[in-house]
């Protein structure tokens, strides 16, 4: 006779920490980003920004990902009108693996966890944030480049744009890998140049598939990145 097995209840997804809804947290985050983080970044690298987005409503900001400098660049050098309601997608297994790191990442970057594994308890958070009027910063490659070359884009960011009917803002980052490649916990000395170029927003076409929009998104980011490489010689 087999023993009776009592069904276990499904795990209840944890809600996003209250930094995103807290006005005080938002004001403190602006002070940290603009008054502390931005001068620090400027002291470590030479930043060139090409283009300026027209900020209108929630959008999904996407960029290539080659360095831990990428997110600090975005939250400090994009227009304040965008970053004050910008939530940054961060790997749950890296940035939210300890309470201290989760609090720091959430406060400074307005971050929410993205689970890169098969079990994705936070999969509804991105859509909820867009519904609440936040823009999202997502790195569609899913992880930092190991060699400075761009990897393929995962479909999650494109799926959000298609399902929610919001535009994508493509950004190409050049030089961040040279300044702070994977494996370093601080930028290389010498204030190496880093450029990020802001492209024209992309909006899903009627009936456009997630795969087709993801391909357009990747092509736009690749073109911005490659132009930066050519301009740098």
C-alpha cells in the first residue's frame, strides 16, 4: 500500500519591495543617483551621450549588456523625466541573493528581480510596473557579455512591448566592456571613454509577432553599438 501524499500549496510570489511605490524612496533615489552616483561615474570614465529620447508614457528601454557600468550609466545620464519612474530589471540570483544587496539594489536602481531560471515567480512584475506607469530598463541578452561581443536577445522585452502595446527605446553602449569587463569589481584606471547612443523608439506593428519585434529591437541596438565602434576607430 502506498503512503498518502499531502499536496503542498504552491509558493506565493513575493511582492516587489516597496521602493517602487514609496515617494520618500523615490526622492532619496534621485539624490543618490544624481548627487552621488553620477559624479562618481564621471570621475571613473569619460561619458559621451548621443541622442535624447522624447519621454512620453511608459516604455521598455533596452540596451546591450557588457559591464556592471551599464545600469549606472542609464540611471544617471538618461533624462530625469525618464529615470524618476524607471525600474531596472536585475538578475534575481545575483542582485537579490542576500537581503542587504537586495535593499541596496532596490533603493539605488529602483530594481526588480528577474528570475533567469525556469521557475519565474516574478514574471508578472514587469507587466504590473508598466500598468502602473513605470518605464523598464531591461538587458535582453540576459547576462553580461564574456568577451565584449553582443549575444542574442531573449524574447521577454519584446513580449512585454507587444502584449502591453508600449514602445521600446533602443540604446547602444560602446566602451563599457573595455572600461570594466566581466571579472572586475572596479573600472580600469585612466577614465576610459564610454559612449551610449539613444535611438528612435520602436513601436510594435499591428499583428507583429514577438519574434519579429525582438529581431527589430536587436537590429536597432546592434546598429547603434556598431556605429559607436566605427566612430571610435
